[in-house]
C-alpha cells in the first residue's frame, strides 16, 4: 500500500517544517525499504502552502509508526490544521 499525508503550512513556517519532516523521514526510511517523498503544491493561497508526504510500499503497521514519529518530531507546531492520511493500494493488472 502507499500512504499519502497532506496538510497545510503557513509560508513563514515552511523552512522549519521542511527540516523537521526531512529528519523524520530519514529516520523512518531504513524501516520502509523505499525513499519517502516530500511534495508541495506550486502555488500558495493567502500565505498557506499545501504539502504532501508520500510513503510508497508501506506496511499495514506503518500508519501508526508514522503518527508516533510525527508526534515525536513535533510537526503539529508548524502545520496549520490536521494531517490528513490517505491509503491507496495497487489494483491487479487486467488480463
């Protein structure tokens, strides 16, 4: 399964949040076996950016691990609202 986490951040907090997310992802990456990704929408609205973390190939236990890592990293102090988690799974190819 692939895990997508999106949230809002005030542009003024972007640099601090970026540093914290990259450090958190670096700590999580060895257990994932894949490289986490950090993305943002190219445009901001009223000084607020939308960011997304992507974790391809995550295990079923990973969402709880990610929640704990985000809390430990203190990401909530830089985000504007909650982190939204979406899980997607691959569909089998058509025959």
